[in-house]
C-alpha cells in the first residue's frame, strides 16, 4: 500500500477554502477518482453539499472565467481603461460568498471585459477544462447541469451509512462524512462485492434474511458483483486510488487520524 500525505493548505477566508474544496472535488469527479471528504460538523457537511449543486457550481465557474479574463486583460493592457478602484471593486465582488451573489451581479464585469461568462457555452467549457486540468468535458458538462453527485453522511444512521462507506471506493464516488461516519467498515477500491450483491438482490425483492450463501441466486449475484468490482478497481488504481480530503483539523486528533487511515 502506498499513501501520499500532503501538508495542510491554509486559506485567508472560509469562502476561499470551500471554493478550493469544490474545485478539487470537481476535478477528481471528472477524472473518475473516488474521494472521501471529512468535515467536523453536520452544518459544514451540508454547506459543502449545497455548494456541489449545479446552481452554486455554475456560479463558481462564472467567477473562475471572469478572474481568468481579468488576468488576461491586465497582462495585455496594464491599463488606464480600468481604474484601480474598479479593479478593487470587482475583486471585492468576486470574493463575496456565493450565497450573496446573483448572475446579474456579475454582468457589469463581463460587459466591461467583453466576455461571455456562461460556463455552459462550449468555448467556456473547453477553457474551464484547461484551467481545472479536466480532459473529460462531457463529465464536466454533466456536473454543471446536474451538480456533482455525492453521498452525505452525518454519523446518525450508522447501519445505512456503513453500507455507503463500504462502496466509497468505487470510481467517481464522492462521500462527505461528518466525524468519520461509517467508521469500522473497510473501504475497498472498486467497491465491496458482498454489499453490492446484497443491494441488487434487495432491489429485486429477494428476502435476504432467509437467503443462504449456498444458494445459486446468491452465488450468481456475488460472482457478478466481484467481477465488476475487480474491473472498477483497476480504473481506480490508474487514477491514484482513494483521495482523502479533510476540510479542517478536528479538535480530536483521533478523528483526523481515522480519516487519514482511510487512504
């Protein structure tokens, strides 16, 4: 097993931190890498979950495009056209929490820079791919239309959440866990075949309480799930394995270590 530990990144504001976290999650989702995100409270988990919805995500991408256009304009003409006061006002506006911004607030900046800031436009989608190092533009486009799919765990429904954690190693799966919900359950790269087989049989209406593992229906479901997990495991390994991201240090070092131990 190989684990790479990275040093902490410190941001000036919580807004800047959450923007960086969402960009990181979008990057790895489009790459197909599973991500386990650890937070310190239910409120922080829910806030991050809301930021991954398509509305907030599109707003963040608009800001990224405008910042890039602003940087390009300043490099091209260090300029008398845009006063220092205007630049400061624009930066202050772009730094505001996404919850306080509306698309109409950004239109004056886009007009002044003579750019189209709609992230769904094909040329802007390609530009975002370059900025965020994302090659799979189809997946990026899907995320911008539907949000980044994820599981949100709050350490409440332990049995259900343990099942979700068990599948957190499947490709492209993003799991947000408060205080390391679902702990005590192994995360297998590519997924847990037993849990997957049980879930499929449950959906088919099979009563698992009376099902013996010797029965052919169980053996067939398990073999199919095992083969699927093996293929998915190879895909996950190719993109770097499970990526573990802590949004901040926890008061209890034990929980930080539990999160780190998942990688």
